[in-house]
């Protein structure tokens, strides 16, 4: 099992990997996630789903912020706080692999 440690926020240049133990499916624009080991289901709202998709496409935190700030016409600082919050929550649920984890280098 990959153990997540999200005690610190990812930096703008970090690429955060999705856990290989998570299956995910589109449910009408929002995502439904299933952790294969814990058997827990998670539902992501539209914005969290966009962040997840960007992570799946291997974008850095900074790249995600730029895309969302343009899409929502919001200040990058505001978007950064939200992206970091979502990543922290997903990480605490063991849905992500921290960028500093040795496992992240192999994905």
C-alpha cells in the first residue's frame, strides 16, 4: 500500500501522481472514485473533478492553477488555495501519491 503524507502543501512545480489503487469513472461531468484496497467510494464535485483530470494528465500544480484561473476568470492566488486544498484532501484519503514519495518516481 502506498501511504500518503500530505503534511505539507505541494509546490507549484510538483506533479502529483494518482494512486494506482484508485479506479475512477465519469458520472455526468463529475467523477466517482473507488479505492480498490480500502473499498471506499468518493464523489468529486465539478471543480475537484477537473483538478483530478489535470493530475491524470501529469500537469504541475502551477499548470493546473493557470488553466483553472483562465477558465473561471479568478485570481491565481485564489485558485492556488483551492487546488492545494483539494490535493491535500485527496492525498489524505490515499487517492494520490505525494510528489516526494519514492513510489512517485516509478509512475
